[in-house]
C-alpha cells in the first residue's frame, strides 16, 4: 500500500472541494426516498401507493439523467447542475406541501422531481480526468466509490431520523433546502466544458457512444452489477424478516458498507504499477457472493461473508469507473456516466422485482444465487475490455478514445 496517493489528492487544487461539495449535494437526494415513501403512505393510506410514487420518481431520473449529462458535456456542467438542482428543490417543496387529499397527483409530481435530479454524479466523474492523472486518478475513483457507499448508508438513515422526529413533509423540505445550497456550491466548483476535438471527427452520437466494442460490455456489466446489489439488498431484508427482527437488515447493510469502505481505501492506496483487468476484480466478487449462498441460515456467518463481499464492492466499482473514463472521449465523459446511471437505475428496479420472485419461489438464499449469476455474467462481459496499464498512453486506449 502507498498512502502518498491520498496525500497528493489532498494537495491537488480543486479535488477535495469538488468531492466534498458532491457528497453534500448527493446526501439530501439520497435521504429523500424515505420521507417521500412515508408521505405517499400517509396520504394514500397504504405502502402500495408509496411504491408507485417511488417508481415514478425513478423513471423520471432514469429518463432525464442522460439528457442533462449530454447537455453538461456540450454547454458546461455549471449551468446545468445549478439549474436542475434549483428546479429539483422546487418540486420537492411542491411534493412536501401538496394536500393529502390530492395524493393522486403525487406520482406526477414525483416524476417531474425525478426528471430534475441534478447530474452531480456524472459531472463529478467527468471532472476527475481533468484534475488528476496517473496513480492519483485511480485513487480518486476509489475514493469516489468508497464515499458513495457511505451515502447509501447515511442518506436513508438521515431521512428516517427526520421522519421519526419531525414528519415526512419536514424531511422533504429539509432535503430541498440543503440540496439547493450544496448543489450551488458543487456547480461553482465545476471545470469548463472540454471542446470537442474536430480533428478526431464529428462528436459521437448517443448510439455510437453506447454501442462500442469496449464501452458496451462495461455498461452491460454495470447494469448486471447494480441488479445484483438490488437483489442482495432484498435478500438482507428477507433474512431479517425470516428471523423476525427487522434490525438485522440494517446491520447487514452496514457491515457490507463497512467492508466496501475498507476495500475502497486499500484499493486506492495500491501503487498501480502492474497491468490490471477489471474482470479479475469482478470474478473475485462473484466468488465471495457464492460464499454467501451457503451461510444465509446464520446471521453471524452471513455478516462475515457480507463484510468480505463488501471488501470487493468499492474496488470493483472504482475499476469500472476508471475503464469507462479511460475508454471514452473526454468531451463525452458526463454523458457516458449519465448512461451508466440510467442503466443502473433500470437494473436496480429489475433486480428488486426478479429477486422478490426468486425469494418467494425458492427461499432467501436465491437472492444471492441471482446476484452470483449476474456477477458471473458481468465477468464474462468484461473479458473483452482492455486492462488498465501503468503507462497512460497505451496503444489500445489511444485507439479506443479516438474512436
């Protein structure tokens, strides 16, 4: 391990401000889903309507994220991020203040709110290659992936705390106000848009960007991976329900996140002097998921297996981020990460639905069976992706970027 990469990141101008503003901007957005679900339940009287509202929000986000990301590449992320962030805050306030008797309008308002989720994630990852290079780039992707795990833990937790001590309306209003300020700060930290290199030919269309010998396998692997994460999450809820203690689900999620943070920090500190292929990390992750299949009857054994599995989550995600960035023209970075985000949201919805049916039909362990199968598919897909090489200007990557 070489912790000097993290020290170098700390000293690099703009890196910590960008990462901190992105984390604070994403945190209230992550916290929104809990108060939104409870608001819909309180208004309609059942959780079925909460599922409809949450689904509408996700659909809006999945559809619009690519549009905003593409616009950020062309016009600069600052105006796009700040404009959509302010609009999202307004729609969150509308949702919070909508009378309960108008609950049938909640899905429409949620769809519009989802459509204005600021492209913070894609804009953040588009900025990294412009700020850092070499080993620092791999370290910052690992740091980004590790921080994302913390958001998944603390975001919903903060939303639940506000709902518990105040109300769903207060939760949505707090998220709207906090996000508005944080997204404005993040927008001010954005780097200027990278002009498209006309000598490399016309700017790639969405079709050309997605359907590519190397980018397509990565996007497919990412969708499979996110589907697997959704399946594991549902599996942890099923284990908790089977043991009659809902707290178990939160403990297992926290243990997996702790493993992911540990793995991400270690991966970012590796010197990166050797050629490394992302499919190898995915294969190790697949093997650890298989281990979970055989220990679902014991909460303690499953927690240990989930910690071990978590240790490969952030490193694998970071490697995927790095490959997407390295194999995409700089002028299209935000858009390709936007496509990845949309594919991930669709994959999450499908993964939850399929996992639910699998658990009902075969039992708790089949949530991890599904995850293992998806991880193997992701590994096979990534076999075609060129490995990371210490030399930044390898012939393979140069040709891929030019394409």
